[in-house]
C-alpha cells in the first residue's frame, strides 16, 4: 500500500522527486494541486485516483491538497464539529459521493449516504432516503470517503494533505509554483505543479463595512459586527442573553443563526397533541432578534421529495424555445422575450394543474399556452373568488402599506407551512414553487458560458435567481416549523423585515433599524447572514488577487449585447467550456481548472453536493491521465 502523507502547518516539505537509492538516478514526479479540500475538491481527487487505477504508470505522481481547516473531504460547510441541529436542505437519498462511471472505481466498497448511515447505525438519525440529516453527519460521510481514497492509491501515487491557505500561484514555463500560509508561517514550495484544480468554495467578503461607516467607527463597533457566522458556536458566543440582534438575510444562514442562538443555547421544542410545535426558552437566548432583507420574503420550506418522478415540462423545453426564437442567427438567447415567457407559462401550468384537481376540474394539456389560458379564464369566471396566479405570489408576498408587518409575516408563515405540509401534489402554490427544481437542468444548459444576452443575464441574476432559489431550494419543513415556533415565543420580531434603513448611532454605537412606517429599534449586534456571491472586483482572497494581477484569469464580461449595446460584468472568473482559466489576453490555460462555486456565473447552481451538475472534474482527471502517459514517455526519452 502506498504511503500517505498528511502534512500540516510547517511540517517538512515533500520533494518533487523520489530517491529510492543514492546510486539510482532521480525520478521526477508529476505534481498536481487541489486547492480546496471540500466536497468539490474531494470529487476531483476521487476522479484522479479512479483514472490512475486504470493504468500502471512508471511515472511517480504527487497530489497536494490544500484546505484552510483540517476537515478534508467535508470542507467548512460540512465540517464535522458543528452541532447536529444544523440540517441539510437536501434529502439523504440524493447524497452519493461516488461517481459510478465505467469500471473506474478507486474504492471497492462504495456506499451511498443512506447505505453508509445504515452501516453506522446512528441513533436519532434516520437512514431513510426521505430524511434530512445534520450537515456534520454528512461531513463524516465525506471524510470517511476521503480516507478510503487515501488508502486506495496506486503504489506510485503520493497524497499530501496540507492545512493551509494558498496565497499565490506563479506561472513559470507553463507550470505553477505555489505559496501558502499556515498559522505559523508562509511557505514557498520549491517544485512546480503541472496541473491545478481550484475548488475554493465561498470566499472572503470585502472588508468594506456593510453599513458604510468610517474606518474609525468600524473599529469602535467591530466587536458588534459578525460578518460570517460559521462555526456558529464560536462566532455567536459573544452575543449575551440581554442583547438585541439585527440579522441581515432571511435564508438558510439566517435559520442556522437563529437555531444556534436558541436551540443551541438549551431551548427545547415540544410537539403538542394537535401537532403544533411549541418552543420553550432556556433563558440563554438574546432578548430579541430582528431579521430583515431587501424583500422581506421568507424561504418556502420543502417536504421530503426524494425519488419523485421528474415532471414533464409543458412549455419550457427545447422545442418551444426553438419555436420562440426571434433571431435564429444569434448564438445567444434573449432572456426577456424568449426564455422568461416560457418559464412563466411552465410555472403557471404547474399551479393550475393542482388547483384544477382541488376543484375537481379537468386540466387539459395543450402545447399552445393560449388554449390553457382559455381554460384558466373559464375557471376564474366559474370561481371568481379564487385569486389569479402570477409570479408575484411567489416573488412578492407582501402588499405595500402593511400596518403590522410582524403580524402579517406570522400569518403568511403559518399559511406557507400548512401548504408545504400538503406537498407539491396537493398544494398549488408549492407545486408552482418547486417547479423551478425541474426546470433548472434545462435552464443550466441554455444559461452556461454566456448563452444569455447581456441584459438578460443581468436581469436573471439580479431579479430572478435569488427568488427561484428561495422558493425551490428552501429548508426542510421541520426547520421552518422551529423558526415559526421561536417567533411565536416572542424571540423573533419581523417588524423590520422588509428593507429597513440601517445606520450606526455614533454616541452609543448601537445599530438603528428604521422601518418604512418610521418605527425604530436600537440593536446591540449586527449579523450578516448571507453567503457571499462571486465578485472578483470585491474578492480579497490573496490567491485570486494574485491570479488577476498576473493576468492568469480575467473577469467574465457578457458581450452578447443584442439591441442593448452594452455588455454585463458578471463578476465571476471567465472559463472555457471545460472549466479552464482564460487569461487577460483570451488564451485558454489547460492546466488550471475551476470547479464548484468559483464557476458560478459561468454556470448555474453549483452550491450542491450533486456530482452531475456542472461536472468539470471527470474530464479534468481523464485529461491528466493522458497527459501523464505523455509526460512519462518524454522523461524516458530524456
């Protein structure tokens, strides 16, 4: 069995060659770097070892994996030391770290997540494919897979895992030299890397303060501002029990934050005989939590939907899109006029298919939406009290001028929980919300690598993407029930949830929220509970700054201007169709590949454990296998 080196901090540095005997010539190795040791980096490693197992190479190979924390395989999102009340929003049945492709399995006994759960026999954690597991347990599964891969390497492969952050990547003669930092030191590796996979996940936000305060004031309130909540036990421990807390964001991170400040501090949930959930405070919670966002819209929870039969798309499909294209000579799609109408039609059809069933009306499918619209108009003529569906029912829950926003928000939360409990087969609004899940695969095909017009690309990312993710990829139902119960216990106040003004009070350094109807509250802490988006202009990662300075990467600008005559700076790294970096001059660099979150913007929906969505690493590993064969031949000839 191959010797596996797990190197941390400033341990002795691995050499780029192997010396079996002082009298034998030095045999150089082929060096590969994986920057980011979370799930996407893990998938890259698995594909490498699977491909290396196909051949017996004379060439020695080193794979160096860099991760900022010791949680190799799991990464920060699935780190194994986080509390178990932080749940996945992804059913157990969808999770499988192994890619069953050809016969290239590098580990003999590969288990899906549900099979692994059954073998471990965890108490209190369901192994049902319909279950939602703690992220920490998923992390244990990923870490276990990582260790299995380490122990299944071919003899000529050496894996070095380093707890470190890569801060520089310098090109020299088509190879790359890596500099990284640990807690103790910065280290420049003296040997080159022939291939690099960048799987860095979500990166550091800009240090520019979100409240726009001066540097002096930033220093005075820095103890009151929490820009990233993970790990929650450590980051949120500074908040005392008498504090009033403002939280920006109403998504998944908001839910984690609230649960950490309540259940994580000893609060208990009880289910009454009528099925309603009650929260019993421990007394260690903050005095009050004031969440808010730009729209004030909550996420729509989802019931377990594993193994549901993929929905046949009525209108949003290749045939209708081809028919709708106005200018067939262009190589991009007009989002506003070609794609968006079909999306609306598809979601509308999903809503009325279930609503017609509820009223025992016949739903007759027609490829022509005009025929369906006639059915809908006849339905509303027959049932005039039933509200007509529009996307605003999903995107903008709250009418203007609400006098008591908290009361209205709580009433809506109760309604949407009841609808989510019915599920997509019985609730029209949930059927419409979840439809995006079935649309997104095809949408990803026509979105990726700048296939939208520039104006449409901007419109989608700024006005639709967040809404679709919120309604279709929400938290498990149990978590939203918990949040509703905590709010009913008067710990959460939604009075300021819809786009309040936020400012710092200079005298006592409190955070002042002001609602649209001029209500005010002073908060002691401000938490940014949002996940940062890709934005190279604001990215403070030393690695990306270095890559930009050298021109190894460039920001992606959509130049499909159409009639708009202006392009759109997307904010992400520009990539080739294989995920390779594109230089400032437009050259494709075939030995730098990106995967996962860094590709967001060029592709769509990478924040998932799926191995199929935007899979760049399979082709990457195959390419490296071929490259090593050629590399070995060249060294032998030399």
